[in-house]
């Protein structure tokens, strides 16, 4: 892309929790670019119409929960990694075509390496959730030699579809089964957006020294409470993604 986008946006439902407009607009001002990064709360029923308008406007931007998979299906072209994941978190308009990409996979890998060390060998990952964020984790894990993913979600149909797409992913019958013997537990559900949300995995079920990573951006007070509970169980909390220093959405 050589020209500036017609609009620069974040779309999701909800988006009020997002810190992205704050730091993205600070970066735009610092670079002297005459653009504003705007967050739009788009209900799923309005997504298709919103995507049409974004394409006509020549927009670029980001996509967050719950639209990553649905947005991918509305793009005219996908990057190879977005096609593999089946979800989009970054997009731009090129010659009138909406192009979707996925930086969640690389962002997750980088965040885990930064938190736990690049040389750590992961053998068993417990993945909670079955949406676009979970697919990104599965795509990252299939790059890790010998790594198996145990998947659990309240939505049995979505988890069955996700497991069928990745050879290293197996559905667990229960949450307890999913996290049994895991050395990394990943929250890929929307739980955690609100500071009073309970972590989807009861901390008392986590064995000592297990690593924990969340794929959602939570307010600092919520993060602090979850980190404290993890420490009490002697597991290691790596913080939240989708935040400044994480995926950024």
C-alpha cells in the first residue's frame, strides 16, 4: 500500500475495553500522519454491511472478537497464514479488494517466547476456546515439534470443527481432561474482558509450575487478581495478549 487508507479502524463487539485507539493515535501523531484510529462496536448482524462500507472507503485496520472468523469469510483475498487460521485480525484495501491477514499467530509465539524463553519446549498445550483466537494458537502450536493440543470449549460444534482442521489438536471431553498434564494453558475465550470475569479455568485445578497465557486484553485490576490467584497455586501467569506489548487490539 502506497496511499494512506481512507479510514483506520478497529471493529469488534464490544470494543470499549480496547486500549488500541490510545496508543495507535499516539503513534500516528508522533509520525505526523493525518489519520485517526477509530474503534467501532459492530454487532454480528451488521458486520456484512460494515465490511462493504469499509471496502468502499478504502479502509484498513484491525478486527477483534467476535468477528475474526466471519470477517475472513468476507475478504476478497487472504494471506496464507490467515487462510490457514481461518480468521483475520488485520486488513487493508488494495485495488478495491479487501485483503485479510493474521498477526495473532506470530504475536502469540513471540509473547510466549518472551514470557517463558525462546528455548522452552512445549509438549502439551491446553487450549480453552474454539474461535479465531484459538485457531491462531493451534496454528502456532503445529509449528512446535512434538506438541499436542488438548482443546476444550463449551461449544462442542465449533471445537469439533477446529480439531478437524489441525492434526495436532484433540478434543477433550471435559475441562479437567484438557488441562491434565498440560505445561501451557491458554485462555482463548472472551472471558477476561471485564475486570470481574472469572478465569475460565479454576486456578485450583492448575498443577504447580504450569504456564498460563490469556488471549484477551483485560483491565489491569482484573489481571492483578488473576495473577495473584495463579501465584497462590504456584503456576506462572504470563499476562494478557491483545494489549500494548501483546497483540495490540
